[in-house]
């Protein structure tokens, strides 16, 4: 993360029909849809994109938190104040799997 590469998070539906890449805080960088996704219908597709984007955001925020802890010694309180907390239903794995971060559902 110190090489200047943007910190991002990417998540997909189980079938890969919807894939979303976001930056820290959830700014959309890329949304990829397959033909199958287009057959979901508008409301269901929108809900799916939002769900996948939320998981991608949690991962990006976790990765940013890892980087800030390693470089600045940032506390959980500081990270929460910066909006980099991770929702309870997307719990960060306790083990250190490197700076890319790992999420479990």
C-alpha cells in the first residue's frame, strides 16, 4: 500500500453476475454486469449492486485501516472517526493476511 497504488475493494455476487470495485469510503470505480444480471429486473439489480458495493466498501475500508494502523499507528476510534469502520455483518478476520485485507461473511 505504500507503492502509490490506490486502495480499493472488489466484491462480486456468488455467480459473478455483478462485480463492483470501489475506493475508500465507497466511491464507485467500476461496475461490471453480465447478461444474467440484466435479467434480474431493475429493482432486484439495483438492490444487488448496492449489496455488493457495501461489501466492496467494507473491504476497501478495512484495507485502508490496515495501512493507517501500520504507518501511523491509528486507533480504532480514529478509524471510526474517519468513516473507516467495518459493518458488524462483515467482520474482519483477526489474523493478519497482509496489507490487502481479508473479509469473512
